[in-house]
C-alpha cells in the first residue's frame, strides 16, 4: 500500500470480505477538512498518530456517532451505520456497538465500580443476575478485585480508567475506540494501564483503534500505525515499517529520527551544503542504482549519530564559516534552541532542521547556545537513504 494511500488499517482484501470497521470519513469545518478512509480487520489494533489538530479525535467521534458525516460512510461488518449525503443513514451512537474511551473515564459518580459495569451490560441487554456476575469478574480481570463497592471518588485515576476499560470490554463491542486514554495518567500508572490494555485486547480479540501521541502506545498495542496530518493520512503500514521509513518530518520525530529530503546526482545525495555518499549510506537493501540522478531521497538518521563542533561567523557576511570549507558528511548550521532529554541535551538547528543529541557535559564544553554557528558531521554509513516517489509528502 502506498504511503500516500488514504486508507487506514488492514489491506483492502477480497471485495466480499467482511471487515470489523470500514469507513470513508469526510468532515468539513471552517479552515479544516478531514478526509480519510479506513478498513480495520476483526481483532486488529490500529494506532493513529498525528500532531494536535490533525483530526484524530474527530475521526473517532465520527465512527462512534458523536459527529455526523458530511460525506462518506461508516460500516461495521455487514451493517451500514452511517452514510451521507445520499442516501442519508445515521444510526444512534448507543446502537452502533462501538465504544469510545477517552482521557476521562466518565464513570457515573453516584454508582459503585461494580454498578458502573452492570449499567453498561444492562443497556446492552444482559439480565440483572448475569450482569452482576460479569461485572464482578471483569473487576478482577482489570486488577480491582475487592473494590466492587467503591465509588469513583474513592478510586485513583488509574483505577477509574481500569473500571472504564472493564465497562467498555464487558459488552463485547464490535470495536473499541481509545482516544489518548493514558494522557492524564502519571508515567508509572500509564505503563500499568498500557500493559493491561495489551493483555485484555489480545485476550478478548477486540478490534480497536488507538489515537495517541506516544510512540510507545503504538509499539505496545498496535500491529499497524497510521499517521494523520492536516486531515489526511500521510503514511500507513506495519508499526515497525512506518517508524523505520518515516514519510514525513512529523513521523520521523515520532520515531526519534531526523529526516532531511535532498536530491541525488552522480552518486552523491545533497541538501544545500550537506552531502553524503549514496553507496555508503544504509538504504534498506536498496542498491546505489536505485537512486537515479535527479531523483529525490530522504536521509534518515538518529540524533545521536551527529557530531558537533563550534565554528566562527564570517565578519563580512555574518554567515557561519569554517577554514577550508566543509567536507562530505559535514554541513554548517545555526542552533535554534536546546531541549532537555533523559540522557542529556537535544540541540535543534536550522537549514536544514536537524536534531542532535549530546551529553550535558559536551554541550557545556562547547558552550553551545541558541544563535551559535556549528559544524555538524554524520558518517554516511549511519544514514538510511530512502528513495522518494515523484511527489512525496513533506
């Protein structure tokens, strides 16, 4: 499937195959248009990532029935849940069999943990005795055995999210939509809930779409990753493939990588003054002949693979300057800002935009500060070159 395909989730498959979710979602708002198609197979978990305002939450809200379509359709198995504009079909959210779980658990404050789960089961047709037994069992499954009689105010944030998850999965929904459910939790609690989600989604075979800003969620929970930017899908595929070959600068940042687009000529990749040997660059099994003269390729490399040296400023031009010029694999840049990382400091530079990871001690030794001119160096062998289509996403 092309990186520029608007489809999300599983492959298209046979025309007669029944998918858990199949949709074309078009929503028009002033200054924004969401236009994405998806096909998710039964039991598949798909992660959706994108910058703020990309349309992730709107996509899930359309599937759940909380936001109407302007154009397209939503199907669950053989059922058409919504269609627009003609013929207009719209199934109420409560009748879709799709559960949306967001950052807030949204438990009924006056009901106990047990009663919250019972309520969901009863709404979906379970009799009272069966619902009571199932709710008790589900509390044990999510690690809350013995807390049946606690009300939400008596539970921690993580415990409330466990109850919400149990309430969602207990009804055996056609799909669960998770809209950044771990964002409001501390790191340790989020890790525990993430592990619980993985175990329960796997154990129940529940189809799920997880909207998240955290690559850890995608790696831990999903088999497929979709990148949504400005209302369009810019990349989709297996999680490891998308992170290894990011198609946009945003995806590269999610993967913790730099991505710089340049042109290829005479066995050399170049972006401004930054040049690399194509033959020495790691290119995922691609031979040097893959990179045709005049074509474009993305250079992908880790921030830790870049070395930094201070240089001077040309007094006449005000531009960064180094005696003898720059060699292949080197380029001049100006520091735009410094950011803390768990292991030290991340330096951001402009023209091209590159991230560089250094220890705090090294940054202090060099006296690096915003506005400073630096020389950056990266070995061609530490770079993965990816040939681009004629019109790649930027």
